[in-house]
């Protein structure tokens, strides 16, 4: 398991650590955290025995973004699997506008 994923999993399962994460990043999604916030999360991770560098955290977020770019929503999958038509977003399928 990736070190940042390990930290995040452990943090979300511990109320006290989750509260500390919220103090650091507020309402910002963790993947949009600033470098300073990531460094603070790294310090928090150290208290759990997990050493995370800024570069490791950024690599984790980049990998997550790459994974999400190839995913489709459950509704889109159902439309394809079920042969449902007519409500395809033309912005997501510009070749259908020809």
C-alpha cells in the first residue's frame, strides 16, 4: 500500500487523527492541499510511524487523478451496458454531434 494511502486510511479510521487532518486542511479536498498543508500532514503521519515526503504525496495525488480520468459514472456505465440512448452528454461524446 502507498504510504500516503496508508496514512489516509489510518487517519480516517481514527477520530482524533481525522480531527487533526481537518484542522490542517479545513474543507479543502486533500488532493487540493497546498504544499504547506501536505508538509503538515506529513508531520502528523510521523506521529503514526509513517514517513511521507512532499514528493510522495504529490505522486499519490497524480496517480489518483490519472485513475479518475479513465473512469465513467455509474449512470454512464448503465447506459452503455443497457443500451439506453438519448441522454448522452454531447460534450463528453463530441463525435455524436456530427
